[in-house]
């Protein structure tokens, strides 16, 4: 008897830490990474960056007390970005996941929010 087996691989397992210069990153945000999904997490920017870079293997392009931006590339070559911004008070962050494909940005934001659940 033959049985089908299904695997669910998280998006972050497919991200390659890839250096990128600031100008190229900004260009990607303005042109290619048009799909965006948002969420919120309750943690400081610095803690979020540490956890995201270690778990999601992303490159940090900017980190300030009130905001941060990170970049990664999937093994398929697709670009992704995570943007953090303090909103509503200390340790309350708005998170945006950007990608070319809406399904990719949606999956990525779900994984980010899940990572920081309490």
C-alpha cells in the first residue's frame, strides 16, 4: 500500500544570509518587493533583531532603538525583507515582511509573529 507523505518546511529554513549594500536594498524595497504583510510583536528592537538574525539567518542593514531592517535571499533566489518599527510604546513593534510574491510575505510574517508568541 502506497502512502503520500507531506512535509511542511518553514520559510526561514530556506533563507541564506546574503550581504547586500544599502542602495541595492532600498532599490529592492521600492521595485521588486511589492508584496507586504504586517503584524505586531511585543519585544524590543534589539531582542527582535538578535532572535530574527539567529533563527531566520538574515542580514541586518539598519538597527536603531526604534527601528530595524533585515534582508535575506531564499535558496530559490527570491529576496525577502523584514522591517521593524516601534509603534504604540516601548517594546511594541510593528513588523512588515516584504517579498515579490504575496504568499511568501504572508508566510514569512506568520513565522515572525509565531516566533515571538508568548
